[in-house]
């Protein structure tokens, strides 16, 4: 089971701020995002999604393990 945190527009598109999801085996961030897009097709409208695993930015090939905390958000821009 992993804990998922959704921020800003990602939370709006999923209709949730948090949820728990079973994770039977470790999976890469890229694979997990593909699975999540199946569950929440509206996320495909976001061009770039950032993922943090256990409060650290994660690259697409990083692994997500059981009991990890995964945060999903859009990049922040400023000016």
C-alpha cells in the first residue's frame, strides 16, 4: 500500500487530495504514472507531472515501493 498526495490541479482532476493504493510489487515512476493515467484519464491533459517519493523529487526510472509516500504535482513557475 502506498500513500498518494495530490496537489493543485492534480487534486482537482482526481477529485481527491489523498488516497491509498495497493502496490503488489515495486514499480518505476514512469510505469506508475501510466497506470494512474488509466485510473484518472483527465490527468493526461497535464503536459508535465512531477513526482516526489518520500519527499524527494523522483526521476522516471526511480522505483516506488510498498509503504512509500508519493506526491504528484505540476511544476511551479514564477516570475
